[in-house]
C-alpha cells in the first residue's frame, strides 16, 4: 500500500485502505460480469486462475496484521474523539463501522488462504460445469463440482468455528444475525398457508402458460422503454444478457444488470428487467464516493433480504400491479401482443399457475420454490444427503409441494446458478425479501399512499424518494429485522405478505377480461 502523508489521522489511513480494497474487489466483480456475459467457454480455466489469484490477494489484505493495526489505531482514535462534540450520528456510525470491520477481520483471519483460493477456483469451475450440465440437461456433469463445493463450504464453516450450525454460518454474509430457528418460525405460516391457497384455486379458470410470444428484439425494446420510464441514466448503467439474470455494481458510477429472453414466455424478460432494476436502484441509493461512508461497512447493503425486497417491490408491487397494466397494455398490443384490454395483460403478468421454474413463478407458488431449496441446502450441508441423490429428491419434493415434476434436470435441480458458486444460505433471502417488501409497503402506504395510487398516476418518483429516505441509506447500520422494525414499527412477520397475497388473488379471480 502507498504510504500515507504525514499528519493524516488513523481514521483516514483506515479509510484509504478500505478504498483500495474496494477497488480490488471491483476488479473481481468486473471479471465475474465478463464471465457471465461475454467470456467464451474456453476462457473458463484461465478465468479461474485470475479469480483465485485475486481472492488470495484480497484475503491477505483483509486478514493482515497491518490491516488489524489500522483498525486498532482507528478504534483508539475514536475512543479519544467520541466526546469531542462531533454529531451523535457520526460518532455512532463510526462505532458501528469499527464493530463490523472487527467482526469481518476476525472471520477473514480464521480462514486458511489455501481454502480461500480453492473456493475461488471451485466457483469458476463450478459455474462452467453448471452451464455445460444445464445445456445438456445432465446433472452428472455438474455433480463432482457440487460435491467439491459442499465439502469446501463445510470446511469454511469449521474454520470459522462460530457458535452456529454450518448452514447458519454460511448464511451470515447474506442475512447477518439470522438463526435457523428464527427462519423456520417466519416460514412456518407460509408452509401451512401457501399450499392451502394453491388447493383452493384448483379448478379456477387461469392460464397455465401464454399461447403467444414476441420476438427477442421487441421484448428488448419494451424493456428499454421500461427502464427509460423508470429513470435510467445510460451514463452510469449497462444492460446485457446472461444465462441467469443478475444485478452487479462495479463502481460508484457503474451499475450493471442482465436479463434473458425465454422462448414462449414473452413477459419473462420484461419482469426480469423490472426485478434487476429494483436491485440496481437500491445499489444506486447506497453511499457513493462523495459520501463519508463510501467503502465503509455502512455503505454496503443491509442484507440480501432487504436487497430482494427492493427488486420484488418494483417487479411485483409496480410491474405486476393492475394500474401498471392499465398504463402499458396498449404498448404491448402495439408491439404485437394479442391483448384486448388491460385485464388481459394483468392476468398474463399474474398467471398463478404452479410450474417447475423459480424465476418464472407467480407470487403464490414462488415461496414453495424457496422452501424446497432451503430444505435441500440443509439436507446437503447438515443431514448427509448425497449429491447424486439431489435430482430425485428435488423432483419428489416438487411433486409433493407444488404438484409438478420437472421433465429433466435443466428444468429441475440445474435451473439455478447459486449452488455452482457455493451460495448456500442465499435462497431464503428471496422469500424473506417478499416478507420485508410487504411490510415496508404497508409502511409506505401509511406514509404517502399506496404504491398502486402512485403507479396509476404514473408518478414513481414519490415512491423512490420514500425508499431513498427510509431504506436505501441504512446500509449495515442495522440488520434486516432491525430495519423493518424501525420503518414499520413492528417485528418482521409473514402476515403482511399473506394479507397482500390473498387480497390480490381475490381481485385476480373476480376481474373480467
């Protein structure tokens, strides 16, 4: 690291170190972006070496004695200055930053550098093999990589040696402070009520799939219109295609999203764009290089559940809403969609038909997809489920819970990218995101009126402004549950989501096409 000028404070020296660390990490993210969008398959092995080298360097930087000394010096300086008259929010923020840095440092120092390198290599190789297996619909091609990743993540949990189970330990980067017991308590009402709602809707007239399609170019044009309407600044954003849609931030003014066109599903790309743009809006609302907390923990996302709550808000509360269809159906009709009314588009946006694919799932069955994945993660990591049994176990649970059976591995256990990268503990964040989104939406409605009202007026700025004030700037100052309680005034619960879902289903099945 370049020596700091004489007279700089310990806080400044630590901040400079964090800034350079973030620059290095952004290089890793840039390589990841390329790997998922433009890199030829032949580059996978070399990309694995690149990512492994960067992972080793980042780990060394984040676990070094020099870094530990910087944190300790900043802590000592904070103690002497905490009563100096600085605004309380600054003093509190500095303390929280230091607490989180010390926590992250302890975790980094507990990990063997060889394990860090092995994980980076396994992620790159796993992603490549997952792509091959998915294209061939042959889980056997991917099974060795998944087995290796399970072993490495189990070893990671052992090295961290936290007072948590293996799964809980691996979930902490996504959901800080989450326990499995709390997760099961939040999910228990969903395990009971979602299958009941599905059963009640059996026999109701609803489309299981659309009988029309739109050319890829037309879908992309509609997505461009959506992003334009939603305030996209092309100077700081980029859109590309990838096998699995995602959002990623490469720098303080460099926000990327990907989407994909799915044959026979003309709304998939549109809704994926709305979803990923919600993620990007959240990232754009976090501190930038002009803010004092940029590169510090308080400048990072609260949790993946909060992240998902933001993407789900824009996908479900806005793009899937009835007022949105009233504003957009003629655009779709002009583009070639066989729609005779806004009700046609609204029902197409909300088919309510259990299927095998999570990404394309309706709001009712989506939670069941997550419950299957959560249970299988626990089985793989903690209950001894052999990797080779995953396809049959996946299909059995889908048949039992959703009443559908995947036709092949590509439609079944190979549909998601997450396990190829060892992201165990991530999937529950999607369903927690539904709960968080619903409870935050209730708080938004009480403060400024319902999202539907704002969509009907075509004024999205008021909603985004409320999120910018109440959700986006929180960063890691709070965990997800603390944020929800601060904004809504009560503990996180499944009730707001279930109430929203049941009310929407009632409207869907009474509206006339």
